[in-house]
C-alpha cells in the first residue's frame, strides 16, 4: 500500500502540464492515491495508520495531507500535522499555493 502510494505520488510530482499524456497519467495517479486512502479507511484504523509515515515524505505529504482530512477520520495530532503541511504549501507561490489557500479557507469555513 505505502509503496504504491509513493509510486503514484512520484508520477504526480513529475507532471508536465504542457503534455496531455503527462496530465492524464497525473490524474490517474491522483485518483489511485485517493482509492488507496479510501480503501485503508474502509479497512479500519490499523490500515489508515500505515499511511501516516508518508506524511514525513516530502513528495507524498503534499497529497496525503489533503486526502486524509477529506477522506478519513484521523486523530487530532494527525489532523494538526496535515493542516501544517497544507499551510506550508499555501505559503508558496503559484497555482499550487493558491489551491492550498483556497482549500484552507473552505476547511476553516466548515
């Protein structure tokens, strides 16, 4: 599970947005990561907890933080860690930072 998630996150990290095939691979990988999180959530706490170490992986963390908060029930420590990761992304520049800022605004509004 963790190795597959890492593999998909690596595909997303290498996306060339000017190349339609690369974007298609990116979208497929992103959907596969969501399915991994959803499957782990369905299997229960021990399964979802196996993903938590990926929050320390700089490539995986930027995906997993959002997905855990949106798709899984996590304890307050993991929630805080995810929000910190997303907050860090939001302080950057460009579309990714803008997306993270927008996501945080929606999150805080709920």
